[in-house]
């Protein structure tokens, strides 16, 4: 079954977010809005997550980029339904852009939908896409000062994932400092650390996603 | 001598950019607008540049951040006149914000002014601040796909500086690929690579700045 879009949904960002949320709920989908700086490793994290979960769930991906289909091609290679949004210079996705992609998915079959936002630690934080969870990925080489320097993003997200922990020996970054900084501005936020490249720490992330998709049996 | 600001300069971004450009020219200043993703190492690059050049030139810094005075404090520790702009969530600097800081500098004494923009590979590229040169810093851990994926930034900047080359042994990044990608979208752009942390490659960057400040004798 394909979802139908009424024209008036696309007139207003908040109306579109409510529309998306309703569609996601009606189709029993768990939807994650993945945000970060450019180059934090969101797409690699997605690839490894798909590899870990594709035999358990049907996964869909919405790929947001300024230009190119590169990231969508990486996900499609893994056999995942992926729709590319090119914002042509726009610095974030909004709920209307996401709503427009929904008719391209067979929503009844999708359990878990990832929306990979534009690489930007500022603009995407203000836009509700109708997701269940907002995730921000921060990579070790970006440095410890990012949480205090970009507080709005870290305040507004449910989970902070520290990526590229395999680089900890080579750069100046403290995981305990990052955890304390996050707790001071967003005490309810979850904090995880992993390396999508080496697989270290991926179990906790994958377990958290299972609990989101299947709240009763996922644990 | 302090510069005086007329109210009407602040009404329009392009008018403010022209005002800034005129002020910079009248005071024989060489002005660099430094842009990048969050965590690419702009502030460390600035610190090392100040250490290399502060005995030759009087340097000023305008620090753009969403929140905190952290980066301004790092520069002030080196004895550099530094004015902080906090955009309170805004994703880029504009020429009006820069114009407002100018009365805080003793412009007659400044040879070289750095404007450190908000960490963001999208929004700042569209705003002329009145600078002489636009620089984008890309750090090795961000990956090779950033130049094709964020083409507008790399098309609109005069110089691309690859930073953190000390991490080349630990991540998948090719300098020759980056140079070729840049040449394909912006053939006139200069390409440099360095590590502000270890000092490798800093001579070329410092030499380029000297030529900007003193076009006749800097070489």
C-alpha cells in the first residue's frame, strides 16, 4: 500500500511533521532522524547498522544531501529501499521534503526507517520531521568542545552517539568529559560510544534500535 | 582611530559587505574569512598561525560561534585583539555582524584580520563579509567525499586547506583524490595540506598569508 499525499500537507512544516508522525504510527514504523557534522561517519554507521539488522527487520532509508546520490547508492548496494533528497544548497531537511518521499516506499513492509539529515550541526536541530527519535553523531576527531559550542543540537536530541572511538589513541578527546558535558546540558539524553569502522560498541546501538522497533520483544 | 558605523550600513547584507571591504582597503588590512565543518581545527590553525606571524604583523581576530567565548579566549591568551560574535543559534556570520565589531578594533594598527566563521560547511558560503580571501578548511577524518558532496562551499572559496594530515595513516583519505576533486569543480582554487597540530606543511600557508599582507615584499 502506498501512502497518498494531499496538497495541503505540504503547505506547512509543522502540519507535514504531524502528517509524517501519523503515517509512521499507522504503519508501525520506528523512525530515526540522524544528524551530525559533515564527516562524522553517519553513512558508515548506517551501512553497519543495516548489515547487523537486515535479516531481522525491513529497513528503509531517506538520504538527505546537498548534491550527489553517493550515500543513497551506498545503501542501495545493501539491498535497502533508499530515497534520495537533494536540497540543492539547503542546510537541513524539513518535514515537507520527507513527506514527499513517503509515496516512494512500500510503508506496510518497513519496520525501521532512517532519515540521514544534511551534515550540519546547526540547522537540522530545529526541524521536526515526525521521527520517533533524534540522534546526533559526534566523531572523536571533532574534539570535546563541540557539545558546549553547539548546545542547541545536543539539547534537542534524544541520543548522542560518539563515533570513531578507534581514533582515541591519536587525538585529544575524552569520552568521560563528553558524557559529563552532555549530562550538564541534557540530563535525559542517552550517551553511547562506538566505532562503526571496527564494530566496537555497535552491540549497544543495535540493541537500542531493536528495543525501539519491538518494544515488547526487542530486549 | 576607531571606525564609525552609520545606522544604514546595517540595513542590508550587501551594503554592509561593501562597507567592510572599503574599511579593510582604507586601513591596508588583509582579511581572511575562515570556514569549515565543526571540528576541522580552524581555531588550532589560527593559534599556530598567530604564533608564526605575531612578531611580523599585528593580527586581529573575529570569532564567530553559536555560544560560548571559548575560541576567543584561546586567541586572547596569545595577545591577539579578538572580538567574539555569538549568533545565538544562527548558522553563519553575515557582513552586518562583522561591521558591528569593527569599532572595537584599532584598525590602523591591524595588518591581518581573521574572521573565524561558524562551523558549518553549508550556510557561510553564501555570505560575503567583505574579506579578501575565503578559505575552507577540510580535515582528513571528514573523508574524501566532502568536496563532491558540498560543492557550493568548495566552488565559492579561493583556497582549500586540508588539515590534520598527521591522521592520514589512521583513516581512509587520499590527498591526490582531494586535489583532483577540487580541481574539477574549482580549477582556480589553491590547494594546501598541513597539520596545525604537528606543524607539517605550515610554511606554505604562512608564506601565502605573508604574500597577502605584503604583496610586494612578502615573497
